[in-house]
C-alpha cells in the first residue's frame, strides 16, 4: 500500500511528531509511505525533514511558491500518479485546500485528512480564510480523521454526523521518547537551568491559542513562592515578540528563557518540575503524551482530549482558566503535593503504554485506509 503524506510543516510540534510515529509504524508493518514535506522555494531543510532522515524514514522535500498555488498542487498530483500512490493523506489545512479543490475525478487518487484542530483565528485574517476554505473542502475527503471528539463540533454538522468521520487518538513511540530523554542539553540551556528550581516548561507554537501569555502571568506570581524558579517556553511563532515584551515588562527576563525550536524536548522534560499546557484550544497534544510517558507532572487546560487522557485528574491537574493567580496555585500544588504527584506520574506512564502506543494508532489508520481503498 503506497501512501503519500502531505504536510507544510512549521516546526517539529505535535502534528509532525505524530506523523513521524505513524510513518515509522507503517514502515515496520510493511507499507510504503512517503512524507512529502512542502516549503517555500528558498527554504532550507525543515526540522521535520531533518528528523525524518535521522530516523531513516522516507521523506521528500518539495519547494514551491507560497499561497494558493493551484498550478504546483496539480504538479504534485501528476507526480503522485506517476509514482503510483494509492492514497493521499493530508496533515493540515494547506493540503486539505490545495488537494481538495480538485475533484477526485480529476485527481484520480483518493484523499483523506487528519484534523489536529483549528486555531480560533480572528475573523477576516489569512488563517480565518484558510480555515473557512478547509471546512468547505472537507466534503471532498474520503475520510476525515479527528484526533479529538471535541473537533467534531468545529466542522460542518453534515460532515461531523456522517460515516466519513473517525476519531483516532494520537500515539507515541515511548521507547524513542525515553531514549531521547537521555540526551544532553546544549550549554546555553544547561547554564540557564543550573541554579533554577522549580523549572516550569511550556512547549508549542508561539501563537495566541497556546495561551503562553497566561503562563507568563502565572509564573510572575509563582516567583513569590519560589524566588529561584525558572520558566522555559520552547517553540517559535509570530507571538514571540509579544511574549518577550510581556516578560520584559514584568521584569522576568532573568527567569524566563525562549530557546526557540530545540530537538531535545524530552531531555528538557527530565529536568522539569511541571509541564504546563495553558492552551485555549487543543486536540490531543503529543507533548502531553511525552510528559506522561516520562512521569513529568502536568498542569493542563481542560480542552480537547486532555481531561480524558489524564483520566479526570488521575494523571495530572486539569483546569479551566480563571486568573493568573489561580493557575499559579495549581502549579504550586503540582510542585508541593509530592505524594499525589508521584501517584499521578505512575498512573500516567501506564496509561500511555496501554492506550496511546504508536502501534495502536497505526492499526486504526490501517483500517481506515483499507476502507477508503475498498
């Protein structure tokens, strides 16, 4: 079975790590997947491409002009037909639109997608426009896979209620994560963390829906309890300047680090007291599963599948955001309540092994592929 995975990646975040796990399991199962990683014409190697090559996974870099580039999307279709791909699997709104705009009668290759969630873009912005187009073209998909039941309420009702929609939870290669956790951090992060305790970690794209402004507000209050505390926010994005300004205005610069995108997230987690996920919207964050597999305490928003995955607080503290001080209190509880925190960590490790393995995720997708191709 030849599957072409289509993605325009902005880093190595949840959707990218889920895709790498899925493709690795597909190769092990004897399938023939390929990651087609698209970028702008002058783009260097993307982190996804570098990581795929490091893992020995099949990946092809494709460069094209940005935007609504129908000519180049047709070139990809023609190339995929020549290479005899049986199925296109899109991971993100860009290829949902660029491939879904072509009727299957012209495309000749069935198309399906995995929706990782929408970003709640402001009306009439570029992201809002693409998300609106995305919802329109979902009708062209043979199957729409959601990583969370909550996303069902974000897509048109006629599609959400159809038998073309499935929910497949993200999976994780726990052995790989634990190996990555043994790697060393760079000198800059080592120096930053050497005297810090506790260490609070946030991971994700630096964009408003991730709620890192909430975390910075709570961290300012946390410092009154722990004067040596440190906050590390890993990721890149358009909100970086605004977040750095918030840190400077709050006089937190000596305590907050923005290392950008780094590969050693698992190793950083092992040095972390708490992972905080303050998001306004999520599907199922891979970062959450990674932290659970490593026994890292978690404080996370009650969005998407987070509460379900954490077993209604059995594996971590779940909150609905009220104020910076309320979030700071929850971070303090995760740090100080060691008995409960240890019990949650043990429960979390078992939960990931039993319910969120990469192999189980791949088997779910294989059934969907077989249904589409039938």
